C-alpha cells in the first residue's frame, strides 16, 4: 500500500510541472536589419545582385517582417547609381545591371521611414579554391566526415576570407572566417566537419574576399553565436554593430552589414 501511495505522489509531482508559465519579455521598437552582401562570382558578369531588408521582431515571433517601401541605391566612384527595386514587396531589393570592379569603392544608401542609412565598402578580390580533401575518421568519435578546401594565399599582402559551407541535401550552412597573419603566401585550407554528413551529400563551398573590418565584425559575431561557447541564452557582452550608419537618427542604428566581395564557388559531392 505504501508503494502505491509513493507512486501516486510521484506522478502528481510530474504532472504538476506541466503548468504553462507566461514569460513577460521586454519589447523594443523594431530596428532595420540590412543584409547587403554583394557577391561577384568568378566567371560571371556579377550584374544580378540582391539586398534584403527586414525588421527585428520579438524573440518568440515565428516570422521575420520584411522592410518594404525603402529606396535602395549603390553608387560607385564614378557616381554611377545602381537602383535596387523591391518588385513584390517582400523586402528583397534587386538590381540587374550592377558593375563589379576589383578595388572599386561602393557607397550604399537606404532611405526607410524618412531616415537615411549609409555604408561604404571596397570590392575585395579572392583566390580560387584549388581542390577538396575528405577525411572519414575525424572528430572526437573518429566517425565524422571532415572536409578541407585548399587555397593559396597571395604573398606579402594582408588577406581576409569568408568561407561558407552549404549542404544542399540537408538545407544547412556554416560560416568560417580566416586571416593570413600566420599563413602569408602559403597553401592553406578551410575546414568543415559535421557528424550528419553522408556519402552523396552535395556541398557548395564559397570563398569570398573580405576587408579587415568585415573580418573583425564577422569574427565577433560568430564567436557570440557559437553553440560551443556557452549558454545560448546568456547575455552578450555588447550589440554587434555593422558598418551601416543612420545619418538621420544615430541612436536608431541598424543591424547587419554591407560588403562587396569577389567569390569563388566549388561544388563537392561527399564520397
């Protein structure tokens, strides 16, 4: 009889934990989020480019609201203006006659809700991915597939790289940034590992040249969002600001970044 009573008491404790708790989270005015990554893929004209504008939303919201009705332009040093148009009111601003030039300085201007946002970047070149090496006994378990993308860093020049690894079959992606402080002029590799990779998976590997400022921004951002760095709900040391500035109202600063990069892409099928 005592055992039955103890069992019933334990069950009551378990089910009592299913009460719904409403958390009253602080809310803030939405901020503009700027995703202005201009890629000039090698062996293409680079004419077709896209800028995405959205707004911040409460943490528990499942949808990201687009920022529509903005005026978006990029201007080069010759004062040529490239207009980006959001044809479907989805916050996706497109241009089909962009002119990418290595070393060219580009100025982004966004007018949204009566406020002007600006940013400046230089088109940064990148070396090609030379070959891919696969290892099937990597990781702590010795069973992870590891991918190395080799490239040769140019000598006697400061270079910074953004690698993205997109697994098409699983709709996942990962980013890594590198500098050449200790590898100047040498052949080096970008590294990717995933315990869910399988033979036959297709990976699109992209290497983009980035500025030192972009490298520093992305390096901090990736450190703060690293799953292995600690509690994902811990308070971050500071808001990571990009290179976009609100000229009209500096306190209403945007999130996101503007960069212009030459990019090399390599599609690899896992063996």
